[in-house]
């Protein structure tokens, strides 16, 4: 159990870079990468696909020890869709049925993709954390108006990043949603190391022995 869930670690004050990884649920879904500095300058924006791409990115990345790395929890592609879950409530609760295999991944909300590699990074002294993109957008007040990941939702997110959070370098043309979500994860890292924002970061849970970070509301 975490004694103090608030992020008040003095070592974060010396961090120079903040990395956001919007991890795709599979190699067919793109993974967005964003690196920003303490002045909210965007250093890197990229797209990856396979876990080998992710491994190669971190292998070549300079300054991992001087960074906070936030990696989004990807949705489990094997999880049953929302329509099935809605209809199932009329019959029985999944968790109370002994005939259903509860060890299967299809009842898990998040994917375990890359967890072993991220724990390996953590064991090397790299500050690695996870975040839930939907929970984070909700905490910032960026969800609930438009359909998730729709063109208008992406446009609203990019406008918020540019004018509300101070990422002036963002182009006028639309960026891929994975990169926008990665920038949001990198900004969460900035909040963890800075007292210059109106937000406070907080440890909300543990996922595969790595802290899941959100905002204190």
C-alpha cells in the first residue's frame, strides 16, 4: 500500500525531459511518442508500431536517467465489446459465474503488452510510470463532449494542448491522435516535476508493479 499517494519526490525537480508514450493495443495500432523539455518545447514527435520499435527507441534514447517516462495503459483488444457487456447484465454478473474462465484476458480492461520490458527499464533506474488516457482527459476536462478519438475530439485536444497548456509549436494541421495523447502523457510528467501549474499529480494505482499516475482532483 502506498503511504503517500501524492507525487512529492524531490528527485523529480532535476528532471530535464518528459516522455509520453501512447501505447497501441497491438502492432497494427500505432504508438505515439512525444518528448518535451522543462520549457514545454516539443523535442520529438514520432510513431512506432511493434514492441521491437519501442525497444529500439529506448535503446537509442539519450537522457533516460534525466527523464520521467509516462506510458499509457493500452486497451485489451481481446476484451468483449460494450454491447455484449450491456446485454450480459440482464442475465448474470461475469465475476459471479463459476462457468466462465476468469483467468482469460478477454475480461481484462487493459493489455499486458510491454509490461515486462517496462519493468526492465524501471529496474535499470529509469523513472517509468503508467497513465490512463481516458481518466487523464476526463481530469483535464477534455472528454465527454465529443465521441472519443473522433476528428472533432482530436481537434479539440490539439487546440487545448496549443492554447490552454502552452504548446505553441504545434502545427495548424491535424496531428495523429496517438501523438496528441503522447503529448498529454508527457505533460503529466511535467506536472509531476513542476509546481508551476494548477495541477497536482497523484499515484492512483499499481499496474504490474508500476505506479499509475493521474491528477489530484
